[in-house]
C-alpha cells in the first residue's frame, strides 16, 4: 500500500462514518407532523421553524459529504487505473 492509498482510505472511512451519522440525525417526514397534534410549540419564529432549519442544514451537509465521498472513490479508481503515485 502506498501513502496515497492510505490517505484516501482514511478519508473515505471518515466520510462514510459522517454520512451515516448525519443521516441518523435527520428526522423522518412523518415525525415532523407530531407537533401539529400536540400543539406544544411556542409562537416565536425560531421555535416554529427550528426543525426545518436543522433539517435543511443536515440535508445540505449530507449532499456535500456524499459528493466528496464519490469524488474520492473516483479519484482512487483513476489512480489505480492510470498508475498514479505508484498505485498498482
């Protein structure tokens, strides 16, 4: 194994764990309707839209990390195909 393979492997491991963690933090669509029935929300803007703000943040970062993950996978495969950095 070359240093390049080790670095890309560690990056892919960190990115895959990050994707799993972020997806687990996201709420399902059916869970967000529970506040309508119970009515336990305050009238401030932040309390009404807090779940949507957090979900939008998590969705955005899920996309960024997933795209980065696929770019690293493609980079690793190209390095193996074209024998960059001594990768065979």
